[in-house]
C-alpha cells in the first residue's frame, strides 16, 4: 500500500469556530475547493418509552471555502429513525431544544 502525504494547501485558513469535525480539503485545483465540517454535536438522551435506545445527535454540517467562509448545508438529526418513531415528552422537549440551538448555529454562520 502506498501512502501519499497530503499538505494543507490553505494553512492560513482557521478551522471553523465551534466545529466538532473538519475533514481535509477536496477539489483542490478546481474552481470550488472546500472542506466538510460538522458543528457542535448536541446529544439527546432518551427517556420514557424509548429509554435505552441510542442517543439522538443534532448538528449542522456544511463546507468551508479557502476564503474562510462557511456554507452550512443542513441540520442533521442522527439516530432518529422512522421505523422507531416512539419518544416520550421529555425526549421530545430535549430534541426540540437541540433543534432550536442547531437552527441558531445555522443562522449565526450564514
């Protein structure tokens, strides 16, 4: 197996503030290089009828461009499945708060 060392082509571009994950740059040399990012992951612990199920994660995701600007593309709700839609009131309230916070994050960087 050959490993190719990749240098950061944009070393002066700071990581997006408040990010949880930032991937390597892609499409270098094109008209639209970018790197994927995920914002703060908010974890919703389940209680009530869905107690014991994996926690729900809510976060924003998008791309950063070489000029440092951020282009959020989505609010992600991870581990909330249509085949298991049951949740108690406490979980629903906690999920609503997490969604509002993610929407605020989305608005703040756009």
